[in-house]
């Protein structure tokens, strides 16, 4: 079979990714098909999937005996209050008097720039949990993007080429065999390559490409299932380069083109099962293709989640158990008697928890059943005349044990229109809280959610006064939701949807403080160790990035140690204060160790333009009886970072410090939004300032932060 690269350009030096693609392509190229068949022993080995290692975690509750704060009127007893603040931020001053802190809407693209700015203007720093969580987001995203760009895309292409060749060798007049070949040919085209295929294969593929380009709901020409082709709109960080875009679309093809083998009533579709069997057979009759599939599937399972849908691997195991035929004889495994036996096994299996009304389905690379989407699925009314068609991130935090989130969700009048909501909320909370320790940390995605549960401890006796009021509880909830939104953004491709400066000379003494979220830091340290050990085992962590992760762990251990001293009201040493003073540069170095810029971006681009506006659609709104726009999308995201001003006491003296906090967004959109779309809707964002004149800017409907009223004073003034 002749494979052609549609996008290949003349160049003196070969692209490293293209070299890797050629390596995968050449593996076993000279082997005859008969020699490349999987033996029975290899087949049994193929059925075994590798899981990550995890150790124990024990929370060590800190000793906390901070005496109550006494903040005098107009902050008279507080050092570090500038004339600028008193003149320009009078509402913030009043809020600080009352609550001990205030949040002001600012335009920081990266939180470390706040701390670097503090250093240059001789401002005290308040190091927030938001900043530290954002750093892990950068680490996670860098690991994922590096794995995709340097490894997974090459393997996906090699697997596609191999499966297309196998499908063409296996081609006969059976329409299913033609459609299988068309699936892989379409995948090849989406990855920027081409091949010589029979006219009937090209015809089916061309029709599928039209569906993909149309981005509407249509019937797949390959599987006959209804597909929402708007899912193919490239989103998240996959807009960075053409390689990322093509990888995104090819993965979507292999996840959205599924065979519905059982319907909602658990009744089998025998023709769909037969087609799924044929697809599964193509994968397992070739050792190379089978191994490439595992090498794609397993690291994504570690980084994101496993799937609840039927995989070709699981179906092959069922076929083997039913027939005992390791050769997967085509006529035998597609016979009526085998198809019915396979159907009986499928009927005995647990069905999907996400979109259960769609029944059981199989795809080549199914999307992953991320656990938070399973929980949120249980909190929507999925009937046609739904009384609660849209979930919320607040619901998620509620069932994860956040008391404030639970109060918000359980008293929201819109939620109470559904008479089952409170019972569902309580049931789901009980289910979530009863998870085993192993379940909580079985992959990085779940471990990230588990880390955010560190905000749930309501016993803050002995903690600084500013942390003991409800406004701070809103700040913590906003932080948790902001970090969760980043997780959703990073994994948008794989998640199955439900319904380097270090500072300079310092002539003015400054004093700094760490937000003492001890449990969160302890969980982050555990997650960092977990990431290092398993990322190495999966071959996705090079020496340079390992060193950066170790630097991040060292930073976390330092912040934890300082936090514990603060809670005991012990003096912060000069060396510790000096390190906090330069923490912006330390954070930036960790950022640079994992940051993957767009392909057209110069490395020297200013940190303020390394845009942090991230958006992810997590649900399509179905038919309902409460007026929510059917066909719209629930979007969650984070915008620019804002300033938080906090009064803290260290070494017996009150100081005002500044740090960076998330802005969390949650809203319905008429279309699936890209990061670029989202940035245009954020008032005052760098993107808007750069790309739009004032006349056009006025025509844009500005999106406000989700907790605007709870966290900001007169925020609307910033958008007028």
C-alpha cells in the first residue's frame, strides 16, 4: 500500500516527529502477515493492561494556635498599605477592614508575574494555593502535550496505517469490511496522509469527511450511529499547531464512530455486534497494531481515565472466551451462533453510567469515563421533559464534601424544581464519600480531584482570622473550581461528556506569607511523587522534566513547612523570607520547564501574553421543561488571574500582602467554544485589547466571573 504525506514539505533536516513516524512505520514492515500474527500467548498478554503504582497517604493535621487578628480602622496598624491603594481601591480597603482580605479584578495571565511585580515594587507577597495549583496544571498539560506530540501522534499514525493495510488485505464484498477500511482511511486523511484505496472505500470516507466538516448531528456513514460532529471542532490546547489539530480530529473519529451493541433496554443489535467483532478482529490479528493500541491506551488511562465503553481489546477477550480461537477465523467468529453468545455476555455486563440512555457501545479508542462526569450525570434529570437539564461545578464540589457548595446546591431554587434533586444529591454524596483510597488515586485525573478535597476541612480552629469567615470559604471554593476547570480543559479530547527572571536588588525590607492550606500541600506532594514514579514507568518523563518536577516538590515542601510555622505563630527566618521574596522567579522556572508554546510563538514572548484563558464544554443541554436553551453547551473555564490583598501577621507585626487567585467561569454557550472564542468574551483581557478595537469590543457580550457578587466589590465597573 502506498502511503503519501499530504503536508510534507521539502526540507534539509528531517523533522524529529516525522523520523519517529517512519520508525514506527518501518517496524515489522518486511514481515509477512502470517509472521506478524499474534500467538495465543501474546494474545493473552495483550488482554492484560498495565496500571499505575500508588502508595499510602496519611494526612498529618497541623498544630494551629494563631491568635485572633485585630485590624484597626483604615488599616492603621497594618504595614504595606500604599497611597495608591488608599486612593484607587477604597472599596478594597473597606473589605479588608471587615474580612481581612479583598479580591480585585486584574489582568494577570500567569500568577508568578504577580509575585515578580511585588518584588520590583517592594510589595509583600501572599503566596496563594491558586498559584501552586496552577503550576501543577502547567506541569500536567506539559506532560500530556509532550506525550502527544512526540509519541502518541506517531503511534496513532502507525496504527492507522497498519490497520488500513490489514483492512484492505481483508477486504471483500461485505459492506462492514468496506466501512472498516473507510474508518482507517478517514483517520489517515485527518492525520495529513493519503493512500491508494478502492473507489468504494474512498466513497464512504469522503461522505464521512463531509460530516466532519459540517460539525452537525448526523448519521455516521461508517457505523450507522448518530454522531454529534460538533465534537470535531478543535478546542482546548489543540489549536496550538496543525499536528495537534490533526491528532485531535483523528482521536475524535476513533471515539465518536461507535457501534451501539446494546440499546437502553439492554437489547442487542446483532448487526452492530457483528461489525464490532470484525473491527476488533482487525486489531488483534496483527501484533504490531495491537501493541501500538496498548501503547496509546495505557498512558492515557494513567493521565486521564479508563473507559466504561466496550473496547476492541475487551471484545476480543470475550470472543476468545466464547470460541477459544486465537486465530480469530473470520467466518467462525461472525457466525450467528458466536454473535449471539457474545451478545449474551455483553448483556450480563454492567452498562455505562455516563449517558446510559445511549446503551452499550464500542469504538476503536473510546473516550474516557472520567469519574466527575459520572457523578454529575447522576445529578441531572435526563428525561425528555427534563426538570434539571444542566449540572454545575458547584454540584461536583458538593458531592465531594464541600459544605459551602452543598448549601448552595441544596438551596438553589432552580435545582429544587426537580423533586428528586435533594435525594439524588445526598445519594451521590454518599457514593462519592464511600470511595476506597485506591479508587480515589487510581490515575492522575482522580488524584487531582482528590487533591481538591483538601479544601473541605471545615475545622479551622486556630487558623488565621481571615480564613474563618464565609467569604474565604467562597475564595477556597472558587480556587477548587478554577483548578477543576483547568483539569476539564486539559482533558477535553479524552473525556466522555455527560448529558525566567529570578529578581534583583531589594533595598526596601518586605515580609511575606503563605496561604496555610496544609492538607492541600500534603496532597499535592503525594500527587507529585505519584506523577514522577508512574510517568517514568510509562516513558513520558525525560530527565529535564523530572528535575523540574523535583523542583516543584521541593517548593511544595518549603511552602508546607512555612505554613506549619505560621499556624504555630513561629518566626519566619530571614532565609525563608528571602525565598518567598523571590518565589515569582522560582515559579516561572517551573513554568518554563513544562510550558509548550504555540508553533508560531517566539520563546521570548512576554509572560503576560502566555494566555491562561481556558474553556471546556462538558455537557450538551437536552430537551427540557424549564426553559434552558436546548442544544447549548455548558462551559467551564478560568480567565485571567486577579489580585487578592490579605492582612497577615508574621513575627508579631501586621502586613498587607498581595497574591494571585483564579477567576472561575460557568455559563451556557450556543456553540462549543475554543480558548480564543472565550478570550474574546472576557472583559479587559489581553486578547481583547490586542485583537479588537473599542467599537467592536462594545458588541461583545462580556462574561463575568461566576462568584462575582461573593468575591468582588463593584466588579461591574471594570467592564463598563
